């Protein structure tokens, strides 16, 4: 069964009564959900002890998807990434078996460049053979060459909403990672019951559905609605 999650684990007061009342915010979040997407790694490094503590606070079955740092995806634009990617993997290593997929979100300005991406993906796969998913936002990625390169390195496409490049119809098999940003106002807007029902039918059985409309607290509410649909 796919994992329903949110980006980060802040619990709005409106729905606080549906979670465990004792423990840290993460512990309380994990009393309901089976996974979470760590977004903060995109912006700055955490101590290895922080990841170790997080891993200890959740059940054995809980999983952390982890966003790749912007130094790699945005600042370096996927060039010369060996050192920062190795450091990143070392930082998150205490998650151990509780580590889920790595999320690679590229900036809208980053066009598909086969030579650059081949080198970057090889670097990633030389260091790590766990699941990696990629969210692209430049139209040049809508090409057979791009899809072939992703397939070669076993990197799964993210189905995002709104969908800047790949729509649901572009997936030959159910997506491994669905990322819902909210619309019409990204990061703020809530989804309707019918929209959530539709999204719930999209992910692969071993996939993820992550609500990223966290700015207004809608993510947790929408994720709870999806859970209730099971």
C-alpha cells in the first residue's frame, strides 16, 4: 500500500486531536502517518545526530523521503556533485533502513542536458542504489531521450500537481512518487474531496503520495482525508 505523507510534520491545531497527544511533533505525526518528506535538507545541513534522533522517534515501519540539497540541484545545477552528494549521504546515513526515496527537485530553469545529467546520475548511482525520484520543471524534459536516461539509471519520475512537464497520461506505469503542491495557489490551496480521491488512485502500490501544500496547513488535512478513504 502506498505511503501517504506530507512535506514536514507540522500539525495544525485544527486537527491536533486526531494525533497522539504526547511526545514530540514527529512522534505525534508518526502515530498516524507511515512516512514523511524531509524538506529542510534542501536548505541546510543537519547533524548526523539529528537524523539518528528522528529515526529513533518513529516506528520501525516508518520511512523518511529526503530532499536533495539545493547546492546540488540549483547552485551547482547538477555539475560537479560528487563531494556534496557524498556528504549528503553521510549526513543522512543514521536513518538506516528507515530512509525512503531521495527527492531530486530541479529548478524550472534547468533544461535537459544529456551530458551533464548522465554524469550526475552516474555519480549518484555509484554512491547509492536506493530509490531516487526526480521532479523536473523545464519542458525540455518531455523527451524520449530524457526518459531513456532516467530509466537507465533507475530514477523514477515524480508526478507533480500542478504538472509542469509530465501529466498522469505520460506514465506508462503508476508513478512511484506523487507530489501535490496545491492549486490554484501553490503551497497554500487545499484540494477538494474529489481531487483527493482521484490522486489516491494514482501512486504505485509501493509508491508515495506527498502533500506539499503546507503553507496554510492544508497538507495535513488533505492527507488525513486521503487516509480516511482507505
